[in-house]
């Protein structure tokens, strides 16, 4: 399945995507007109995020609310307490965060990230959208956020991660390199969030008017790819 790029990335003109990225991240969280999803990647109230890469924390549950979804109390209890070690084991199986473009082979159905997605969606009131945002909090460079709006824009409703991986690797990683360039030009230092690519420039390009806060989905597909693709905001069927 070929990926359908968001409108801002269908030509060689970087200006539209840059405008959306700069607009999305233009103001600090809490100051004037801002997008809450812009804080998804950087939220770290405890200062321990770098040490908590293999464990879900309360900060992760707060962070996903910036993308307009919420993990309910029953799911939170299971995720942070009752089955905490089970989810940590799967995160360890996924390994350290790295760029999705570096996955040279087709993503298999037994990929640990798929296992994590399956286990998360077994939690009370946790659907594909919430699950993908939780995974993206732990592996922002590797796993693109899924959501009904982003999948519709990209044409990835039936299969999301693999088409994005393929698109990023085409023509000697041309799209991946473009996203990196856009991130730098936009003055952002976050990890490339392919989700953002579709979410920020991609997602917002399909919204007729500005939102006072991150739309239902969050504005970016990849926590940092708001940058261009997707780091996060959409309305989904979470």
C-alpha cells in the first residue's frame, strides 16, 4: 500500500509545512493562543523521563491528555500498578528508541510494538488511538501515532506503521531527510515524529479553521513530527 502524503508534502515547496510547524510550536505552553499537543513530547514533571523509557508513568498519562485523549482510572490502575512489570517487559523487548526509517525489513506481525499495542487495547476503554499515543510517548521516533483523521489523510486505515516505514525509506530516505530538514528550519530540536508530519502539517492542513487547543487528535502524528508529519493531534475513535 502506497502512502498518501498530506497536502503540505505533495510538492517540493517547504513553505506550507514550515508555516504549520512554526504556528503549532510558536508559543510556550500556557501562553496566549497555543496548541496543547505541542507539549506532548516534552512533558516531564518529575524530571525522570529519560530513566523511565521502559515503564509507563503518571507523566505519560498526563501527556496523552495534551492530545485530547484520556486513560481512565481502571486502565491507569492496570497500566501503572497491577500489570506494570508486564508492560515494562514488552517495552524492553522493543528495545531503545530509534528512527522508524532504520527498520530495514518489513514490520512483522510479531513485532514487539504490535504486542504492546494489543495488550494496551485490552485495557478498559483503550482503543487504537490511545494505545498508539501511549506507545509514542515511550518510543517517539519509532512508532507513529494512529488516529482516524491521520489514517484517513494518509490512506493507512488498514495498515499504518508499515506504509509509513516504506515511505520514509524510499529514494534513499528522501522523505525522512526532508522531515529532518524541515524540523531544523522550523527551529525545533525534538525527535522527528513522523506522526507529527501527518499530524501537524498533515492534520492541520485538513482543518478549515484554527483550534484554540490541539484538536481531538492532537495535532501530530509523531510526537515530533508535528514537525511535518505527525509527534500529534487528531480526533479519533479512541
